[in-house]
C-alpha cells in the first residue's frame, strides 16, 4: 500500500481523493490546506485521520510515503523541493512549474534525495484514455510513414457569461505563469509528444499571443493579465513542423482538432474525453486519399483523472518511470517558455 498525503484540498485535490478510491494499492492518509475547514471537510468525507495546515508537518509525517501537490503553480516548486528533500515521492499538478528553471530545481532535489524517488506530473492525463494508446501504437507501427506535421487547433467559442467570479489564478502571470498556454498547452504538448514516442524535438519557435477581447472582459477575473489566445509555429528535428493554436472565450466558432500528417497518411483525432469519439486515418492509396476510422468509442473524464495517480502509484511499487517524468515535463516547459519569449519579443526563439 502506498500511503499518500494531499496538499491542497480545492477542486483538483478532491479529484485526486475521488480517484484514489479506485486504486487498490493506494490510500490517502493525510491532507493539508491552509484553510483548516477545507482540510477537515476533505478528511471527513474520505475517512482520513491526519489533518494539517502546514505542508512541512505533512512532509514530516512518517506515515506518508508520497505527496500529491494540488495547488497553484506559483507555490508548488518550493513545496515540491521540500517534499523531495523529506524523502517523499512526488506527484505535482500541471503545469509542472512556473518556468523551466523551476523544473530543473525539482530534478536536482529529486536526484539529491536520500533515497531513490519517483517524481511525476499530471500533464499526462489525456494519454491514459483508450484512444491515446491506440494512436500511440498506430504511430509506432510506422503506418504514417515519415512524420511531417504535428498540429493542434483548439479554440473554444465564448458561451454565456460566468455567473460566479472566475478564479483569480487562471489568467494571472504571477499566480500561474501565464494563461491558456500554461493551463492547456501542457496537456496538448504532453499528448502530442507522448503519442509520437517523445521523438519530437522543437528547435525554433515563432509565436503570437493576445489577451481577452474587450467585449468578453467579464469572462476573466479582475486584474487578469495573461493570454486567452496563442498561436505559434515550431521547427523540429527531422524536418517536422509543429503548428499550434489555442484559445478560450473566442469570438469564433469552436474548432478542436489534433492531427499527425506523414508521408503515408494522417491521423485526425480529438484529445479530450467524449461520447462517440472517433480517430480517423486518412491513408494514401492508388486511388487517392481514403478516410476510415481506426477507433471509436466513449471516453469519460474519470479515466483521465485516475490515470496519473494510478501510474504514479505503480511507478513507486514497481520501480519504473512514470508516464511523464520531470525530464519530459522539462521538455514541455522549455517549449512553453520559448513560446512566451517569442510572443513578448516578436522574434524567433531558439531552444537549447
């Protein structure tokens, strides 16, 4: 049994508590939140006896083997380093950190820990969906030929104005490191890099970003200063091009498509769970391109939410690497940093 401690009893923290009920090899034994009432409520609802308001006290608890950090990005790195220094395995929420330098701090803390530790990031969520594994196996088979273009366009139309105050962290550079790119880019990049075997290596990026359109100011919390719309082009190793666009509260129709285009055909898919989801293969034939589904089915968010925690527990028990290691998360964050730098400077940015 892997004994877990949770720091952060907000929405996503409660998702982890719920997911653990379906993992026989793990159990939350401690919770922590600066709001004592939130920690006590989470403990009561999940039969947890140890309640803390100071993360350091939870890290010092000998009954805790591993820690899940489910709180805003601006405070997670320092806590992650502290947890690793305390000899606790670490699963951190996404985005992995505020910037690549913070990810390097986490890697250094893990490597200096007194015992071998597992450290992982939840940006892997979408790769635990059944369709993602089918796609990964299909790509690995070589059916696409030489990969040319990796594409994501996910823009979401503005719906009805919010009835509740939007969360302050969501579009805040100081609290979250950025906006839509930090919130969803980590999922998109983890998904696209993962289903292609982590062989994509971006080398140069040209990006543009925009904040919310004035008509939809109410969709963001007051004083929000981060982007709601981002687009970039990245040159990658092996002649691969990565094209990307993400937007929310958009003055345009919703359009969500993730695509891999090769010399023998292309895959079209959606990343998020959905009912009646399909994955299409547009294949080269003597009679022209033919489109056919290679997978279809229903997927739910509970699989995506359970996946990273179950994988983290298995990695601890079986001593193998988790789905998204800190090194993989660093690749994602380095690209994210380069996109922000390019958008701010208006120039191409090279990645090391």
